[in-house]
């Protein structure tokens, strides 16, 4: 519908016409416990540069009143297709809109959740990208900033939190919030319900910023407030120093909310975070590191995105890439950080995501061409976040960290409370660094695709290197991708490593600029040939790196023997990329991991290897060898579980890996015994979430029926328990269970977002190929209707989650191509399906390589 899919041209026309001054929003949420709809009244003051026709956005079941400058307009005449048509005069105007708006269970707009523990309703808003219009009438685009004053009526005793500090309620039920600074619609927020709260503050010089944490009371015992506040204060200290701009809002609340679609959202002064980050069971340190990165990412957004906001969504990277880079940099460099090796996690996880995304048919420049809202809704991807952050890391190496942050400081001071485009940032960085960034930005920000760097080494008979060069190639972009491959300038380090007493230690490091097809490195000529030559040491640039034959042979035997975690992570990532590209067989990747994972100390890397091995075996292994590989992996997982230090993170990680892959009768018997207490592993606590991992695997293998799942749900009668149970029921290996799960997701639209996601996750089981095969045709038959009928978040879950990824065959590719040719899908849906198709195509090539 044109009304819900705002185009860039429409947004530019509206921005040229209007300046928006303020919103006053009055919401009656007194009936939230019962659900349904609620009364929304919006009064917006704006100025038009000339008399013209325009519109304001609103998604609502009914519009009761529309009044422009005191004149009533007929809602039936002006409200259509999620827009209210307006003929505005030149000069100042006041618009008042009264509507019935709807609570949602999709994580969009004003989400309503009822906690099964206390049967109380909990509300929160999620507005990015275009969903403030589900709660109040708004000019829904980032460059029409205004002030926002919320008045909320809610049940007595509830908490009401917004962007401005929470006032004392009138008569216990009406909260009138002071106006916000000038911000965009999508970062306004309301969180309403009987939430549990904890308060503290950040002290900086003569300033004090109130800090708040909120969660549902049923999670309060698990809320580790001191740890969360510690990370938050670390971020305040580091960002205020590096940005040289005071935190721009009056307070900083972090609200852990249920059924959240993303990791978190940077609402100004009222950040919402998925409440799975309130850990109810033991997790590894990697989970705490990930949570800390999320906390710091959203705090960085208070400057990048909230204080200074992109003009339009093609500059989304100005928000997300900077928040990602600065959050990891804070973890790595802030004094006293618990995670000084954060760049290791970034290299092994975030950059792997970016490399995968950049090799899909949908690859795009970091500064993407966003023509409408449909484009941006599918653009929160590995390029916008991880590739963009990688490129910024390289830019910091190129211009210097001090010069980089001096440019950022000038940028904030120059554009505070405004909207910007790429040239605004580049101008500031050029001024402080003295570098001309025009070529750099053109090649890095405005082109797609990934480069490959390889060393070319000539060695004399005495073992000295007589020539050393770095060859850069730009592989063709995937079929269907826009643009042309391009060679880019890279700032990299070359590390030379020697094997001493069984350990690989760096003995030399050379940092240089690489540009063009071949770059000579004269500084290394005349040196003895080392055991390993590692390009892009310290992970300064964004490129696929390959080892020369001699280095690869040493790394294959000694990958776990690097004394530092980052070079290990880089080599692990390179091996995984080679496996995905069919340059390393899946069975050889398994051997590499089995040889080295037991000595890998970084728990985040270990858990990444667990996921990658399982994926390689499920999708990239030749079908006639797959079961042998899976058997070897499950046996190794059990062996490592028994050998791990009792109570350690590694023990927990291996317990989960074993639970995910146990397959023999004896292994499944052990899962059952761990569940009922008939067996124990010294130091391993089979707590609530680990119990569910065991139940789900037993259900997927036919060892746990519906009664067993229901019994486990009685032990854990929580929202999380309901999600786990839904997944376990959908995982059962029977035609009836699959039909029931399919009907709940595809043929009905009553499931909340989080439960739907769980059912899809349980439905798709990698060792149930034959059982799931009939659903390939059913997927394509239903997809168009689902996409048109469901909200974006719910439809995307289905489009991606139920695509027949496991059926790696030419028949799946043909079925996909036939659907794409006949269905005429929207650009957003076409992108999601072609990305999934590319995964099957890659898996076919990898399987052929593994068989060969």
C-alpha cells in the first residue's frame, strides 16, 4: 500500500514543505490490562512554507476526529490507506487527531504482553522504522524532528516511563511528561506496566545523570543490576571523553522488555532491551560480553542517531556502524574493561556476519540506496552494522584514533539536534585528520563486495625472503547484485610468527597501506622466512585473507598455539570462510576444529566454532558422509564435556553442544538421565535453560512426547518456558506435530511474535529432511498471502524461517526460481527469498567440494 510504504521522494517533498515544532500526545491506556484498543489524541504544531496538499501518517483501526486550525474535517473523507490527507495553508498550523489505536502482539507499535506468572499486562513501544504512527499521528520520517510531550492515563500503581523524566502521577493515574528536546519520531518511547525498578546514577565532574533499570517482577531475582550499571558507567566515562559532548538527555533508563524483536532500541533516554539479557540460568562469559556490547551500542546511539540523526535511511550506517564500532572500541580500550579482547569476538562473529552478507545477491554499499521504507526494513543487516564498523576500524587505523575522535567531536558540536548526510561527517574527519577522504569514501562506502588479500613470497635457498608482495583481487559480485567489483585502499598489518616451544609468537609486525592489484613490501625482504605470515594482523581492514601454502600447513597443525587470541580468531575465521567458499572441505574443517578447539581459551570463539561446525555438517557436508561427520562431532562434544573443568564456561558450552547433536541411543539415554537426575557430570548444573535444551533434543528425536513437554512447562510456568515448550512441541518427529506447528504459524495469525519465532525454530530440524520435504511446496504456495496479510516483522519471520534451506538440491533452486518468476513479489520479499536461495546454492557447491 502506498500509505504504509513512504518513498524517499515523498519524504523529501514533505521536508521541503514543513517544519514541525511540537507534538502533544494524550494516550488513555487505562484498559491495557484487558487489551483491545486505546484512545490516542495528537496535537501537532507545524509550519508550511507555502499552501499545499500533504499528509500525516497514522495506522489505526478508527479515526474519530480530525481538526485542522479549528476546522473539523470528515475522517471518512481524509483518512485512507494509513494517511490523513491535509490541505495546509502557508504559515503556522495546529492539527488535532483523535483515533482508536490498537495494542499489538508483534513487537511493533505499542506491544502488549501478559506475564503468565502474575497475569499482569506489560507494554512497551517499538517505533523503528515507521511505527510511531501506530500509536499517534505523526510525520513519520527522521528529518522532521520536533519536541514530544506525552500525557498517559494508566492503571494506578503502574510505572510509566518515557524519554523525559517520569513525573509524579495526578490522582495516581495520569502522568504528564515534560517535552523532550527536538528528536525524531522513531526514538520516542513509552514503557507502561507494573515493572520492577532499580535506580542509581552516573557521576561525571559536577554532573549527575540518573540511571534506571526495569524488568518484570518475575525476572527481578535474576536482574544483576550492579553488573549492568558498571558497564553503563564505563560507557558514560569513555564516550564523554571521546565525544567531548555531554550526554544529551536528562536521565538514562534501560528497560528489559518481553518479546522484543531485536537486541535493543536506542529510544532517547529510555532504551528498551530484550529481556533474555536478564539471565535466568548460568551462561558463559561470552553472553555477558554480548550483553555489554549491546548496552554500550545503545548508549553510543544517544549521540550517534539521537543527538545527530541521519536525514534519510540511506545513511542508516551513520547510526549503526558508528554505534557498533564505538561499543566494541569501548570494551577493548576503556580502562578496567572486563573484555579487553573484544576485537577478537568482533573478528570471529560480527565480521563473519558481514562477509556472509557481502557475498549475497542482495549485497549493497554501506551507504545503501534506500528508495522507500520497504527497502530499509530489510536493511538492518551485516553490511550496515558489521561491515560498516569494520570499515570505520580501518579508517581509524588510516587517520589515527585521536584524529578520528577529534573529527567526531567537531561533528557533534556542529550538528547537535540536527540531521546529517555523509558529507557532513567526512568534512569533519578531513579537517582533523588532514586526509583527503573522497577516494576512500567512494571506494569503501559507495561500492559493494569484498576483496581478497594473498601474500606472494619468494624464498631463497638459505631461507630468506627475496620478494614479498600482497596481491589484492576483487571477485565478481554475486549474480543479481548491483555494481562492479572494485579494488580498494587498505590499511593493514603483516604479522610474522615463529613456532617456539610449541607456541606461535609474533616476532615482527609491519603496518602499511595496500592499494591496487599488487603492493610490494620491501621492509620484509631479506628477513628469514617465518613459520606463519598473517596478513591483516590485528584485523585492521575488511577483507578476506588467505594464507600461503607454508603458513596454512603450520596453522593447520598449530592453530590453537597462537599465544594471542586475535590471530587465532583471524585464522579460524579464514578457515570458516574457505569452507563456505568450497576451498576447504567440510570434513577437513571438522578435522581442523577437532584438532584445535580443545585448546582454544576464548569461550566466545569456542561457541562460534560449535555453531559453525554444526552448520558445516548440516549443510556443507556431502550427504553420504554427513552422518559420519555428525557422529564424530557428537562423540567429540561428549568427550570435551567430560574433560572440561567442572563448573567452567567451557563445560557449559560443551554441554549445550552435546545436547544439540546427541544422536546415538546411548547419547540420548544420557540426555534423559541428565534431565531426570539419573546421571550427573561433576560441576555441571542442569538448570532451567539447560533442562529445556535437553528436552528439545529429546523431543526432536522422539524421546520426549507432548506429555513430557507439558510436565517440563509446569516446572517452568513462565513466558520463557512457554516459548521453549512451543519449540519442543514443534520439534517432534511426527507428521501430526509438523502439521500442527505449520497451522499455528502459517494458517493462523494469533501467535505473538516471540512464540511464532519459537515454533518456527522447533519446526525446522536438521535431521528431519524427509518429514519436512512436503512443506517446500506449501511454503511457496502460502508465501505471497502471508506477506500481504501479516505485519512486516511477522511476515519476515515466516519468509526467512520457513524457507526450505535444509533441502539442498537443484529442485529447491528450481522451485524458488519458478516462484520468483510467477509471484512478482515486492522488492523486500524478493530480497529475503533470493538471499535464502543463495544459501542453498552455496551449500550445493560446498557439498560438491566436500565430496571431491
